[in-house]
C-alpha cells in the first residue's frame, strides 16, 4: 500500500465497470466504502449468488478473473461441468472456488446473519482490508426483470441465458417497494466526503440502488460525482445502451447525467465527449491496471479540488 489519501469516498457500484475502478482505487487507499447493487442476485442450486457483490470483493482483493470481470482468477468449473453431465444445467457458469463464497453466504443467511454482515465476513475472508466497507444496497430481495416481446425475463435470464438479445420493452425492480436503506448504508454515505457513482450501468446497476427508500434523499446532501460508462454514443460493454434507450434516455454522457439529475454535482466524461451538464473530461477507459489507477487518481484529485 502506498500513501493514504485524505478524502473518504463512498462508491456506488455494479459488477463490471466500477469494480475496475475499485481495483485501481484500492492500490491507493484502504479507507473507503462501496454500496453495491443486489437486484441481479439469484438463487442457484440452493445458494444465493450476488454477482455484483462478488465482483466487487474479488476486484478489491485482486483475485477477480479480469479476462471476464466475474469469478475468481484460475478457478475450475468441475462441479458445474459434473452437474451438467448428470443432467442439471445451472444456466450460469459458477467456478468451484466462487461456489464456496455462495455456499458460505447462504449458510450464514440460513443462520439468521444479515446479508450486510455476511458480505463483511466474506470480504475479509477473500482479502478485503479492514477500512474498506462493502455493503449491499439493502437487505430485502429485489429482482430486476426485463420486459421483452416474449414476456418478462429475470435479468440473469435476459443477460446470461439469452445473451441480452431480446428487444427491451421495459424494466422493473420487483420488491423495491419494500426495500429501505440499512443503517450501515446511511453511515457510509454520511461519513464520506463525497459519493462516486462509478461507471456502471445506470439502469440495471445504479437505479436499483437509488430506488431503495431513503437513498436519493441521502445523496442530495452530499457532493456526488459520476463517471460515465458511456463513451461517445456507446457503452464500453454490456447492455447499458440498449436499456437506456428502452427506458427513454439518450445514450450519451448527457443521458447518464440525466439519470442522476436530482442529486448529481459533476460528471466525468470521456475526453472529447460533449456534455451539457457540469463536467470534466479525461480518458475513462480502463483497459489495464495502469488505466484503473490513473482514473482512480484523477477522481481523488478532482474530489480534493472540489472540496477545497
Ligand atoms: P454489470 O453489473 O456487470 O452490468 O456491471 P456494471 O453495471 O458495473 O458495469 C457495466 C458498465 O460498465 C457498462 O455500462 C460499461 O459501459 C461500463 N464499463 C465497462 N468497462 C468500462 C471502462 O473501462 N470504462 C468506463 N468508463 N466504463 C466501463
């Protein structure tokens, strides 16, 4: 660990773009928190898989398989393959080491431990440092469903089984009306100097965090900076563009800023991209560890200068 930086940041994250930034950020600081989307969580073979939480803790602990940005580097798939051989296709590739995370999480939940506490224990177990808090957005189960011409599909079915191919007619977060922020989430936001909405899918990764009761009000009180997951007119990866278009947002940095318009102070856009909102530009592409660290440093400097 190199030098420590003074501002304590609270990140909002999905499972691919922001974890890249977090891997870079954790080489500079181990004093930050991350609030993670849980609306893509799904039960597989009796175990709760939290794809975004897992990617975040694996990225921060630097054990993530960064060829895919999910799962553990060097993992094997023997259980998954064997299950397929005996006629049981889980539909989602789960590595053997990764599966241990899901089993441990599910056992903790069955014993009455909260998802927040289970996440804290798993984070420590995989190597996330003491000062780093990884928090589920809420305790309640929320599930993203995508409306397609074939009917409603669970997000995992849409994205993993159907490779994001069906036309998108709408998005729904089932269970969100019961979800409320936890005390840990409240503390993480309140005790931070600034909130960073990482470059994650605004529709399926960030909106389900924002829609948790109490979240938007908390953010209105903070300095909030977003990093655009859209470069030019395209998402760097994944279905963000398709989903933004489907729910009525322009696929651009402006469209991203508009998703956060009720509390956003500043957006970081890709160099040369135009934006009608208060913005700064830099290279937001993270194609290497150096890129991740460079962008993390840029954000620290930005927050320091904004907070004066
Ligand atoms: P998911 O949970 O797997 O959908 O992951 P996220 O929502 O965290 O990340 C998906 C988003 O990350 C997509 O909208 C991508 O455009 C964005 N993304 C992926 N890699 C990068 C990158 O290197 N830079 C930026 N700015 N965005 C990225």
